[in-house]
């Protein structure tokens, strides 16, 4: 199932994304790879799990319908729960890698992330 990603305009620089999916079990791309030699740096992530108990993984890249490299998780989350992660110095993804999310099954999730490109 496809994720719907909106990108509100940040105040000065960087990116804000809000990704909502009814089924992220096939791995969904939250933020595309920025380009050759560029890095995504994530400063904040909020994970909201809607109606079902799921394990959620935040990662970089997609490989055969799964997160290529897990960065956070898998995190077992009860229904109707949220977690926030703050990275004061940023969580740096590998060059040319996208920010991705994968879930253990169907169920509504929302991922909000804030970061920058370097």
C-alpha cells in the first residue's frame, strides 16, 4: 500500500515530512535520497501507531520490500501509541540513501520527521 507524504515548508532550511499509511508492511519511502554524494540528516522523528499492535522499523534504503538497513527498531508498539526520538547532533544516513519505514503488518501509522540535507 502506498504512503502519503506531505512536506510542510520549514522556516529556514531542511525538510519536514509527514507520512501516513494504512499498510507500511511492504516498506515505504519517507524521504527520497537527496542525490549523489549528499546525506540526509534526521533531527527528530515521531512514530504514531494507530489501530493495531505493530512492530515498526525506521531505516535507510529499500531492498526487496524491506528496510535495507535498520536505524531504529523494529519497535513493538501497542495500538494508539506514539514515540519520539530527538537527535541533538543529527542521525546521519549513508550517502545516496532514502529514509524509509516498514511495519510488521497492516494498520494505520503516521511518521513525522524533521531534518536537513548536507
